[in-house]
């Protein structure tokens, strides 16, 4: 049974085409991975099928009475709402049914026998719906799911605007789980999630009986939960049966076959052109030359798609710093309340350290405290001699109204336009991206703009806060290579062991010093 039909979808932003005549069908129970390079339009596709964005052309048609749950990587939570209220809002449609039931009850006192019979039938239907969705167990169900996601330790009455990115993602995931939708749409759900809750989500999706569409650049995660791949590439959408590894195998084979056919045809074209050139002037061979020319004219010429620019990250290195990069003495980090015990930490030249642990325990706060961006609650941080730091934030700050060019120019006013464009192109951004406003770029493209700022500044210590979030496979592999090559040191928050294993000299488990237990 088809849940969703998309027919002849065409869409773009300005003169930048995203989709061209794309069709798509989702069947009941399908577990789909939506993959493609940054900027190919995966999040745009989600926004179109959920009605947040109207396509330029084409039709999007959902089956009747299908309930859709959408986890958006950019979802904002309303000020003043608590975790409990957000999660309970999963049952808004049930509260609406309860209100409808109460209205019917009010009308029954003055109803005719015929109306009364109709009202009783309608009440029975609503009551069955309320019972089947455990309406009278809402409070206990909210508690149960919150506990599974580690949200009860934060406090269900906590204002959601006080939460970290990972905690917000958990709240939205919990809400979706409670909604029990017919289809889940998940846009990079593992971003900001710690290992424990990625494992939980993996198990949940593996056992999920309904359909889902999942956008993720976390390949091990994708492979463990999906059975179909839709590859978004060059304004089209192609279906592959199997997991990501199987898709890659078939995709590379098709690419090799096309290249072989192209090379064979190019040789044939060259031979035909050569024969025509040598024989068209001679009377004896003119007819044969014309025959070859006709064959050339009728030939369907195979075209190879231009190779996409692959990112090239090379960190500029500053002078060698002192032996000790930073030291903390009785450092207590936090905002209104402490997030850590008193910390005596130090980092030496040459160390490459990864910070691990659940979201909300203070990893980002520690980075900002070391940099001096936020004051410690008590204790001190001493930076070493000749230290040149570079900081990669989780998300781009500001209004994002600048173009990519303006964003880099603000950071490096001495660059020529050629140098700015060249720097952005090396990070895998095309001319269309470079001239676009930052706010219309995908999360991965915005991350590449932030990386462009970082690699063009001379540093000897990098502080990286979840640098792999949103990055596609090629960019992630190139970042890993660049960090291996980097002669300086780094302190990195990361939840992907596949990324930092073989890269880090030390892993610090932040759960050992946090004042919060998740």
C-alpha cells in the first residue's frame, strides 16, 4: 500500500536547481535511507513532502488519514514550555478528541431520539480511539519514555530553552515516539546524541513496524536500520535495494560501466571522424565517408557527469607553542549552577584529546571556559605560551544574512575576492553555494563555511565541538585525514568512535567529573 506519492517534482532556489522531474513512492513498512552529498536537497525534500515548502512544479499526495511524525534538524522549541509539556503535546490530537466528546455530551441533554443515537455512535468511536491510544495513561507514558531517554534526570519541569542541542533532540524524539505516527521522517537524528542513546535509537528503528525516511551521514547507524536507499544526486532521486554498503557497491559498478561505455564510444567517434576527414574528398570513398557521417549524426552520445568538487582541508599551523597548552586549577564550570566538580586538568603539546559523555554534562561549556568565552564559577584557567587557538562551534551563530563570500571576508578582510572564492571552493562549495546567503545553505554546507574560516587561520591548538555533525561522507573522511596530518594539538567533542579511533591520543570521559548523571 502506497503511503506517499511524489510525481514530477521540480524545485530550486533562484537560479540554483535542486530537483528536476523527481518521482518517489513510499510503501507501508519501508525503512528508507535518504543519502547524498551536502546541498543536494535532502532537507528541502523533507520540507516539501511535509508541506513546509511548496514545490515549483509537481504533486505530493499522502494517503488519507496518515499521521506523519517529523524530526527536523532545525526544529525550534517554544519559550516557556517544559520538557513534560512538549512531550505531552504528542497527544494534542487526543485532547482534541476529548474536547469533541465533551461537546457531544453537552448536546445530548437536548437531543432528539435520532440525534441521540447518532451522538452515542460518535461517542463510542471517540472512546475506542482514546482507549487504543492509551489516553488515560498519558502521564505514565511520558514518564516511561522520558526515563528511557535519560530526560527524567534533567527534570521534566525544566524549560526547554535551557537545554543543550542533544537534550532538545532527545525531547523531540521522545515526543515522536509517544505520537506513534504511521511514518517517521528523521533528519540527522543522531546529531548531538551520545553513544548510549544512538544505540537506543538504533534498536527502536530496527524494530519499528511502520515506515520511516531517515537522513543520516552516520553509515554504521544507517546500515543497521534501513533496507532501501534513495540516492539524491544531480537533481534526481535513484532507488537501490539494500543497505548503504550495497548501494555503494552497485553505484560504483554502474559508474565504472558508464565510464567504460563512454571510453569505447569516444574511440569509435574518433575513428569515424578520422575516416570521414580522410575520405570525404575522394570520389571513390565519398559514399562510405557520408555513411560514416550519418552514423555520427545519429549517435546518442554518452555524457559523463562532471565530477563534484571534493573538499580539501589543510590546517595552517602557527609557531610551536610551549610544552603546556593549558592548565586548570580547581576549575568549576557552569552558568547558574555548577556542571562540574573542581577540575585540575592539563594538556601538553602534541596531545589530541576527545571529550566523550552524555549531552548536557558540560563538554561545550568546558571548551568555552578554556577559551575564556565564559567565566568559570570558581577556579582558574591558564593558557600556555605562544598559543594560537581555533574554535569550531556546533552551529553557526548570527543572523546568517551574509553571503558565503561576505562571511569569509569579515574574518579575513585582507583576502582578495579570488582568494575568498578559492578558499571556499577548496572546502567543496560550488560557485552557486559561494554566492548564496548562508541561511539558504544546508547544515553540511554551513559547516564547510565554518571549517573554511578555521583552516585559513594559523593555529597550534584546535577546539572542535562536534565537527562531524551534518558533514557528508567525503567531507568527514577528508576532515579525518586533515586532523591526522595536523602537527598541532586538538581538544574535540565527538560522539563517533569510528571517526576518532586511530586519531586521538587520549579520550577523556566527562561523566567522571560532571555533577549531572544521565
